[in-house]
């Protein structure tokens, strides 16, 4: 096994079949229509990447975009357009196949997205942590934001879903 660092590259439309297959495997409890990923890629290609594990194919993906703080989009919902101005950089989904975990790939792409958020003029990055991923996100500098207004928005994401925010380092 090579010890090369994880290679994230920009997602293309040709990657969408693999992305949907990974989503179906990793997020069994949170199915989303293939149109969701296609729309996110079309709306904000600068926030969509795949973990390229040549010659084994794609081992994961991330989909992210500017959005509104404390207003996570409902699961399996088309956005239509991105807000302007945005008040957060939102990670819609980060998914890694089991063979892509434990290699630093998640931390590497989160660091890249934090830099991207700062470059885009956004002072924070947010997400909905699901399936027991809160500990991973805490290790990346995210904290749980709890407000009553968030409860209905999180309902579609499952009982353990937590909205989390990280302040982007601007210095």
C-alpha cells in the first residue's frame, strides 16, 4: 500500500454516477435523489471534490457551497439557487468509503474547504453531523450550535443530527 497523501480533485459530471453509488452505500438512512448532487455541482463546482484513489476509482466525495447560517437545507431538496450574500460556507455532504477512511482524507478536505471559505469571504463553515460523526467534526474544530429554530430543520436528518459550526481562521 502506498503512503501517498489523499488526492482530492475537482468533481466533474462524469463522477456523478460514482458519487451517487458512494452516497447509497455510506448514507443508507439518508437517500437523496441523484438530481441533488448534479444540482450542487452545477450551482457551485468550486465546492465539489472527489477522493481519487487510482487505480481503485473514487473513494469518497465532498459537496459544499455558500449558504445561510443556521438554515441547513432540508435533506433531499433542490436549492434552486445559492443565496447572495451568503453567511456561511456549508458542507452538504462528506462521504468516504471504508477503504478511504483513516488516511487523513477527511481532515485534508476539511482544511481545504476552510481555506476556500476564507478566500470566499466567509468567516465560518457549517454542516449537519449525522450517523455519530460529531466526534470527527469536533476534532476538526467544529462545535455544536443548539437553537430551538434548528430542531425542525434537523428532523429529516435523524435523531442524532447536530448542526455544527467552525469559525474560519482569517489570519
